[in-house]
C-alpha cells in the first residue's frame, strides 16, 4: 500500500513539473505584441514634420533689374509650395514701393536703398542681394576703362565726345533709365549727380537700355550687371572690371542693394509670407548667385 501511494505521488509531481515547463513558451509569446506596439509611435513621428499646405496668389511688383532674380526664385519656390503662385510685374522700383505702401501688391521690389521718406511712410527694406551697376558701351567702341569722375562728367554733359576719352571722334549718345528707376536712382546717387544728368534718351526698362546701346556704336548706358550680355561691353571702372567677385568684395565702385519691400505692421497673407521667407533664406543663395548677383544671406 505504501509502495502504491509513493508511485502515485511521484506521478503527480512529474505532471506538475511538466505543466510548469509548458507554460514558459506562452510567457515568451505574450511579450512579442508589447515590442511591436512600442515601435509604432516612432514610425509615425516624421509625419508631423511635413510642410504646411499653403495655396494662393502673391503679387510682386517693382524693379525690372531684379527680374532675373525674382523669376529664378519663383521657379525654385514652385518645388517648395506648388500651390502658391507668385506673379511678377516689372514696373520700376518707384512703382513697386508705392504699390506695396498703397496695398496694391503684396511685395514691392526696389533696386536701390529706400529713402528716409519712404521708411517714414512704413516701407521696410529687406535686402536679398547686392548688384553691380555696369556702365555699358557698344562692342565697336575701343574705350575699355573709365573713372567714376569721367562717368559723372559724361552724364552731366561736361564730356561730350569719345575722343576726349581716347576713343573715336564721335559725339557720345547718353542713355539711361527713366525717373522711376531704382537703377537710375542708385547710379546717380553713387556718382553724386542726382538731378544733374543730361540724357539723350531715357528708357522704361533695363532691357531697353541694353538693346539701344547694342544698336548704337556711340552710345553709353548703365544696367544691372545681371542684365549685361554679349551684345554690349561693360567697361572697367577705376580699373576694376564689374564681376560678382568685385561686387562681393566691394572693389567695384558702382553697386546697389536688391530689396524686397514690405510694410511695417502689415501682416502678409500665408502665401506671401511663405514666398518672402523663402526669398530671404540662406537656402536660395545658389539660386541668387546663378541669377548673376551676390546673395547677402548664406
């Protein structure tokens, strides 16, 4: 009897041990779902970094000298905010400043520094680049270098013939921009000849100046360095050739800022704010450089 009881107890003990061992795999399986659940939030986190979806139009008005830069920025911005449409109108710096102050455009463009009067009206100067103002002549002209004093004398009528400068015996045809032009404002201010110039012809756009100088062997004009092409020649000024490098290091004498004009205390629309932030960022330095001017950010 005792022997039988011992056998039964032994069998029960084995069954108990087997049951305990069999429960271990179940415990291991129960941990798997916990591991999966803990990693799920991490994979979802990057979704919060997506850029805000913005749409709408942005009206940009002003300097014709800034056309290449602004169109390049508009093209690049399309990759960032494809549902925002900036619309550029080249009407001159004066019109751009007036437009933004009067609220007829979102952003103004000026290729000269703002005046104290404009700032007093609330205009805010946001500089995106520096640009050289090249003095241009026809490729047939043999003159290669002018001093700032000689340029001033040409534009005020003191020097009237190319022979006085080592060129051909021909009367100088003095071309420039109209009174609303930021290029003209910067050019005359830098040379100290505001309201003293004697122009044969005045033009409404940089392209018109370049085109007319290209067609007249005796002409002289001025234009944004970024607008100079192989139809005209940019002369050295004080023995310094106008290039992006000489503008950047300050050695080229005739240079001015490229400005996006906003209004103090006036909130931009989300679309306009997005484009303004993009244009002012260091990320667009390469785009601005490729457009032929020198970025100031980045």
